[in-house]
């Protein structure tokens, strides 16, 4: 249901953004279905882009009329984790994130009766307007269409960033990517941009594998009929792949990722399951000096990375058009989530 809400005046450090496009992500769906617990009522949406309408008196570096991608990772810049270059682990970000409010504890929207609304991941972008601290509004070139730009704010940053910022891909490496949703397809493109020699895509869907091949995969493994681990070994003379980017978010894929990588190789987990669930591994598969790492946002530096990725799209190096499988109005958002549940879409974008 779409409702009219109210917002406070723009604060001195805030930016008011007219949201033009917001994509549906599995994290939003996890909140709806209860796998992630956040205080309700809440405005969902965290993969978004729009136009700046108003700025606070203390804001610099962004102005009305600028085209921006919104970042869901505000950070203090001075805590233990920020000082060590890990803004995704910012003490304040972690402490305040599950409360659904800004760092200062305030909400930027309320229902007509005055009840404050929480917002997912410091954004709440399934709305016509979104008010955020200035650091979350990242200016990008005006030439990039906003229904493509919004994808950079989460799925594309996560996948491409994992390949370029997190993983140690060496020219000519063999890379296997589990899962060909939006994150996995972005990871495949990141591996291509990092000059991987072979990129093996793994998915349950033949259609998604075909799209993966368009985006840079050199081989496809249809998981229902072909064992990904056997395929990884067959394509590398029995050794295993140099690096795995796991974006399927399934216990089987997590297990297979460490079986498919070679001794001394690297696994980067991007997918996720409910935090309380256990995943079992064969201990021997973890041996051999393998490096295992979890990444949530591709080691993003939004003010550096978002413009770079936007320019990569504009220069033809990053494919975004093909990731958008549906465009809907805000009042059809539940239909969009039904398609996401069914796995029939890559990214559904709400056009506002």
C-alpha cells in the first residue's frame, strides 16, 4: 500500500533527493519475510538514484540538480574500523543499523498521524523523496540513466567491487562465479575487467547462464545436471580454479566454493543466508592454504567507485541495461517482489 508521509525540514548536514529509480533487492525481501529483523513500520529500499532537490546549510560538494547514487553505508570516519579502512564495519554504522534510524537517532519520515517511520539501511528509498546525510549522496555523470545508475548503489558495487577491490585476481587467472543474479553477473564483469583468463559461471538457470556468457563468462555450468566442483577440476587439469566468487547465497554453493578452489587459491563469499543458519564444510576442503573471505559491499569507497562505475558503463565496459528485467510503478511493488521470490527477474526497478 502506498501512503502519504511527512518529513522534517532539511537539516544543515542533509541532502533531499527526489528518488527517480529504486531497485528491488533480496535484502528488502529478507526484511519482508522476517529473515532479517528490523523495527517496523519501515520504508524499505536501498538501491537507488535520483536528483538533488535541496541541501542543508553546511553541505558542500553536492548541489541542487546534481544526479546522485545513494550509498547505504554511512560511516563516522574516525572509529577503530574506519581508521583501518573498513567503513563497512564502522562502529556507529553497526550499532545503529538495526534500529532503522539515522546516526543521531532521528527518523526522516512519519505517517500522517505522526508515528515515526524507520528506514532500511539508512535510506528508505521506496518513496518519492529520501533525505540523507550528504556523504550518502554521491554525484555521478548526468549522462547515465537513473534506472541503470541505481544498480551501482548495491548489487553492482558488491559484485564488481568484490572482483576489483577484494579479490586478488591476477591476469590470466581462472575464476568461478556461483550464482548469476545481479551480484553474480556484476562479479563476472568485474573478473573480466580484472583480465581473468577464464570465467566459469554456475547457475540453476540456462537463461541466466546465457546472460552470463554475454557479460564475460567463458564457460557455463548448469548446476542441476553438472557438478560445479568436477567442472572446476576438469577445466584446470585437476587443480581447481584460482579464485571463487560466491554470489548464490546457498549452503550448497558455500560448500562447493571451497571444494572447487585450488590449494593456495582464494574464495570470496558475497551471498548470504539467514544469520542464525549453520553451514557445514568438509574440513579437508579448508586445508591447503586456501584464503576465505566474506565481503558485503565490495570494499566500496562510494565517492571513488560510483563515478568510476558510471563512467565504465558510459564507455561500454560495464553492462547494466541487461540487468534490468522489469520496470514498474511504485504501486506495483508487491508484484515485483513476487517475481524476485520466483527468481524470474534479475533486477526490477521502481520508476518514480
